[in-house]
């Protein structure tokens, strides 16, 4: 079993739609969590950190459920520019041991 | 401020040849990572440095891969000899305590 697992995708949604991605992690010692975005043939870039209380950044909302070892990302009012691959990232322990999921591909259609 | 710089951006080599990648992290970042990314997959850690010390190299295929980070700044990753299956994007990233990792643009390696 992979340490970080994501929805396989791809997700094809119309502009303006709401879309949610899920991610589960296997190591209960994981301490911090992130969503990264990766455009085609580009490097991954941080989209947002995920906090225990949940956090929101504009149209993006991240949630963490430690009991279920589950992370989610919600995108509201999807834009064409949101088309990318979204990577779930888990930091295991106090050291900077960043483990990436395989990514979920999103295409927002006009 | 300059980001993580990697070179070369692209490399095509024949199998069994050696190849080296170079990374200059963001100034002041103590942590440096090398990741390998195959098409349709997330980045997979090869090695992580804290300053000049390799603190996690459990996923580095040591029979053919080697890395160094002299003086705790720049780093090189070497493959010798390269195999067809090594074709991938090699990503370098850096970070400091309690911040995210910042990635370079990567080196796209094709082994023919």
C-alpha cells in the first residue's frame, strides 16, 4: 500500500463547477500536510498547507481528518486556469520527510 | 530572490553512459531534496540532505546513483551507468525548517 493515496482521476469539470479531491495517508505519525499544484511539464508549487482546523484560501478549502487519516481539497467556482495536477503531500514526523501522492489531474472545460 | 536552479534542463544520453545533474538551492535553505518523477506519477524521494549530511538515502539505488552536497550548498546527482528505465524528470527542491519545499524546474533525462 502506498503511503499517500489519491483519487485516480482524471476529473473533467465545466467552468464554475465545484470539485473535491481526496487523499489518505497511512502513517499516523504524519504531522503536516500540503496540497501542491503541478502544471504540465512544470515543477510542483505549493498551493496551500492543510491545518487541523481546516483552512480556506479564496476558492480553495482544505480539510484534515486525523482520525480517519484523510485530507481533502475543495475548489469552488472552477476556472480554466485551475486545470493542473494536484498533489497531496504528507510530512512524516518532525523531520522534513515529504511524501507525495501520485496526483489527481483536473481539466476545467469551457 | 532566485529560486532553485537546476541544470541542464534536458539531457539525452545513450544507455551505459554516465550523467550528472546539478542543483543550486535557495540561499539559506538547509534542506535539499532530489526527487525522481515519472510521467503520471508524483515525485519520489531519492535523497534528502540536511546541510551537507545525507539524512535519508534509503530510496537511492546506490549501485548506480550517487549524490553529494559539498559545503552544504550546491548538490550534484550522478548516474553511472544509465539504464533505459532511468528516463524521467529529476527534481531538486530546497526548504528550511517549518516551511514548504521549493522546487527547481527539473532535468528531463532521456536514455536511448
